[in-house]
């Protein structure tokens, strides 16, 4: 049985297998075909943070695959009142077929998975957001962007950046990360990613100059400057990230055909200009929709692994 906690635990071939299933499922859906590949299965979704896309895509996806999804907010279940993670994992996994968790510390999800009898999916932790990267990768492929891509990530060294590093390391992309001083990526995660990159031929570089990162890039991407849980730091971050807003002027440095991705929610006038969001809205909202298809692919893949 496999869990989906970070992309670092997956091989390039496995990531491609998940994407292949997602592509088929998307094709079927567009043709009005609903294959009940997870009939009678239940996905428990534990949310300790807010969500629009993750909740809607997992819940809808599970329904379309013939199963059911349970929304469990930590305000409603005993986990939020101090019931141990291990006990919660044992109980939920004795009744459900898969669990998706959005939480703060990554160690919470690891502890849950260690005590779960069913696959656990990371729906975002403070450290990683791997399901988002499956959708991002699917979107890149749909727009004809392959392993030769040069990706520029401009902004906070956060859960999205960490997941981009592992996607790049596994698939062999070039990834340039520009963060303000003091907001760099986690050094341990960077080292791990660099080690993996050596095997795949990926090139990961970190810098503090957004222009240097964007120059000749195929994809430019960013994320909020203040992630969930960092609301109190918002004002000081807005000051620290001056010069890091991705706008049309900065995009001019990228290749002519370069695309802009954003995992959303976007804060126009902070990490991205309203104009750039508008210019690239097609790909950005395809990226959001692909959360549904990519995660359906992931759930079907995890179910197949479990039955092997
Ligand atoms: N991108 C993303 O995960 O969105 P939500 O926070 O709305 O789920
Ligand atoms: N880095 C952001 C991603 C939101 C999808 C956060 O953790 O809030």
C-alpha cells in the first residue's frame, strides 16, 4: 500500500502513470463517460485549514468515480479537541478506503499515515503541496511544455516551492527559485532535491533576483506571500517582498511563448499583477480544473496499488 505524502517518494515513472490515468479520466469526463472505478469507496477529508479547490476537487472527483467523500473539519471531529492522531487514524482507516488531509505540520500527516490501514493523501501541509504539482504538471503537458522546460518560481520559499523542487528533480526540469533574503527555501529540503536532481539531470538554482530567475524561462510561477497560518506576518511580508510581484514587465524577460501558472488563490497587486492574471487566465483556470482530473488519477492509482 502506498501513501501520497510528498513527490520525493515517487519515481518519474510512477508520476507519469498517475498523469496517464488522469488524462484518460479527463477524456472520459469530457465525453460524458463516468467509469465507477472507486464504487462504494469512501474518502475521508480532514481539513485543518481552509480550501476551495482541494475540497471541491476531491469531493467531486470521488463522487464521479462512484464513491463518497466525507468532509471532516477539525472543528467538528475530536482530533481538534486533542484525540491522538494515531487513534484518529486507526478509527477512520477502519471505516474509510482513503484519507486526504490538509494540515499544518508535515509530521502530523506522517504520523497519521504510519497508523493508517488505507492510503493517505497530502492535501497540503506547511511543507508540501504535492497534489497541486500533479495538476500543474498535467497542465504543462497539455500546453506542450515538456522536460526541457525552464521554470522560474518567484516569491516565498514555501510548501509550493518545496513541491516544485521535487517535481523538477524527478522529471528533470530546470528550476530557478528567486526569493527575497530571509524567505529562502528550507535548506534541508533543497539539499535533498539537489541530490535527486543529480540523478535526473535536473538543474535547481536558488537566487534573490526575480529578473535573473525569469530570464528566458518557459514557465513563470508564484504563490501567495503569506501562506495559511502566516496571516499575522502579512504586513511585514508585503514590505519584504517589494519588487517580487510578477507583472507584464517582468514576463517580458521570459521567452515570448512563456506561460504563467498560479496555484490560486491569487492576491492581485501583491505576488502577481491583475493584468498578468487576466492575460494568462486560460492556463491558470485550466490548471485549477486539472486539480479534479489529476486527483482522480491519483486516487485510482493508489487504489490499484492497494489491490496489487
Ligand atoms: N490551490 C489550492 O490548493 O487551493 P485551495 O486552498 O482552495 O484548496
Ligand atoms: N502556500 C499557500 C498555498 C495555497 C494553496 C498556502 O499554504 O497557503
